[in-house]
C-alpha cells in the first residue's frame, strides 16, 4: 500500500526492537545499508508503538491496529521473501510490482487482471 502503515506496525513483530529501544543502530548493520533520509546521525532503534497478539492456530503476530484481521489471520497468506537493495521507496515498489525501477511497465495487478479477466464487461477491472 503506497502510503499505508508499515509491515512493522501490522504483521512483522520484532521483539528485539523493544529490548534495544532508543539505542543506536549497530555499526555492523549500518555499514551494509545506505539510508537515503539519514545523513549526519546514527539512527536509533525504535519498536512499533502498537501492541501485538499471537492470533489463530498459526500463532501469527498481528497488531492491535487490525482487530478484525486478528480473527481471520489463518485465512491469509504472507510473502516474506522479497528483498531489494533499492532504498528509495517508490523505486523499490516499482521494482517489486513490475520488475523494473522505472515507471511504464505492466504491474503484477495488470497481469492478474489480464489473466483472470474482469467481473463485468461494462466496468474496468479492479487492479490490486
């Protein structure tokens, strides 16, 4: 979701961030990553401000931001293997959805709509 909440505030619980809250990010980690928005100071570790519960039979952690989702968590699938070295969010999103970091290519939603078709002949399909 462009502009949506972070996965770290919804589904990706990081218990160690609570343990090390307010401490500087280790140099061993910073040396591997280029931060576009951080230039002069070392970033501090910050946990999500939201509470997480283990939900469903899977025991999947879900933030209290999503109380309805907590009830149906076992009906959802998560893709957690996507990674990129692109640090600029719009470029990373384009790379994720189109395979390229520049605009103008068909997205995953376009291909799904092409393959599955539209529910109505009179309305455009809903691309996701």
